[in-house]
C-alpha cells in the first residue's frame, strides 16, 4: 500500500477558470519553474523535505543572502543555451514555507523571474503558505505581482490531529488564513491535507473533510502520512510512542476522501489530488506528464532536453557555491530511452487518464511494450493495469496500491 506523497522534482511537490481544455489533459506546452525557499517557522516531525526553521538557518539575513543567490542562479540559467527560447507556463514557489519571508522579497523575486524569462500568455503561478504566516495585505501584494494561486498547508481542521503532527498552527488559524486569502482576492486556492496521523480517527477525518468543503477551495490534495526514515516521527514510531493508522483505517480514510469530494463535484484526477473542473494543478501535471522544468534554489531539480540535474540540498552550501560564481549542481545525468519510458509510465499512470502509448513512443523513441512488455502483460493479468484504446491506466479500485504497479517501471 502506498503511503507516500507524490514526489515532485524539487526537494522531495501547483490561474483563472478554464473549463476542460488543454491544460486539464496535461498537454499544455511550456516550461515549469520551481523555486525552492527552504525556510519555515518550525520543522514538523514527519517532514523530510529540504527545509529548516528560519531562525536556525540564520534568520532574515541568511534568507536574504539565499534569495540573492537564487537570483544569480536565475540570471545564469536564463543566459544559458539550455533555456534559450523557453516559455514559462507555470511557476511554483515552494518550501519550506515561502510566506515566512517578507512579501516584498517574494514580489521582487517574481518580478526578476518575469524580466529574465519569457512568460506564456497565461501562467499559473503558485505560492505555498501555512496558517500563521498569512496576512491579507501580503497575499494581495503577491497577487498584484503575478501570483494567482495559493496552496495552503492546512493538513487538518482538528487541533488534536495538528498537535499529533507537530504543526505550528491551530484549526482556527487555518480558517483565518483561508478567509485572509479570499479577502485578498485569490480565486484559486488549494488546501493540503494529511490523513493517517497517529491517533487520528475516521470521525476526525470526516470532520476535516466537511470543514474543507465549507472553505470551498478550487483544489484539494489529500496525502496519506508517510513515516520517513530519520525523522523525529520515525523515531517515535520505532519506540512505540506513536502509531500511524493501520491498513484498514488508512484505506477507509482514502475511500472517505474520494467519496466526499467527488460527491461535491471535485474531479479525482490524480491518486492524491482533486479539483473543480478546470482547476487541476497545471504545474504538477507538468511533472506527471514528464514535461520540462527548471528548478532554482537548494535541492531543486531540473529536466531539460534529455538532461536532469539537481542542486546541492543544503541552503548554506548552495549559497556559498553561487556566491563564488559556480552553478550549484550536485548531480547531473542523461536519461536513456528505456529510462525515459519508465519515468513516463511511473508518473503518468498516477493520472486518471493514464498514459497514451503512442505519445510515449513518439517522445522517447521506444514504445512502452518495447521497454516493459513483460511487466505490462503481467500487471494486466493481475488486474493492476488496464490496456484499452491505446492507453494504459491503473484501475481506480487499485489506486490505493498503485505503487505495486508503478515500481515495475523503474529502469
């Protein structure tokens, strides 16, 4: 059973109303830009992302140096042949919690991005935020600067569950944050949720889902808690001082989220994601459909023209490298045809529409069945994969155990 949050090529992974057009089918052309700001109020005990509390990192002076380094990396990448002629289709400012930094700094960074890179006519630009770091006037400034989507890390509307997760906010602060974001004029709001927390009951999860519906977000991400090795929560679980939901409760929570949200008109378009029609996250769809992306900042990943690289994870090391005029690349690699096919399957099969075999062959120079014929045949026989109309899909009733199928395509 998969309890892992879908990974995006950042440190680990979102516009105006559209209708069911090209963006919803994952075919929008253009570059995704991910900007990693690793600072937060406090480190949650379940978190293994490349992030750290702002004060522990050196406070605002250190954050300022880091942002200046990001700006230099942006300038270097924008001037490089790899990104000549690229048009930005989506921007995602993630972390960490970007909104722990002054809004003016974030606005300046967005302005620099717009100067240095060519933007498409309609760019989806998202900023992550957490309750307790949201002020109406700050969100209004970000919206004026070009941000048009906010992803709010609510996680739960139960104070008891929030304490179990080690979150730094309360349920009331989450409601206040939603109100502030709406009052600022944001018309594209996504709420992040976690289920399967230690001690969490099905009733508490139902209450959170009902509270989410009352907020009327355009998008909802509901992730099962993952116990990541090396985190404080993993140590608590190993010492039997905490226990996540068992398999049956976890499955019931997943099913309840799908039933509740779908009944209210949300499209269950990806294993862990739901959206109002036309409000699917275009940025994350870029990852799931193996589009190209530029990652800026510590731990950020880039994929461009068959090459992939990732930056140093430490914000301090990243800053030092850039200040010396050196691009902060830790690892770079070229992807062969079979591996590209495998990644298109592992990522694209997370989506409700699955993967078009002809498109994979066209983009990779190798068809799925040339690369993974035996695996595809076996998964179809097991009922973990369906093949119809030239597409491969994971049946909806198997989404909860999708990793059993996806792991077969690791090249």
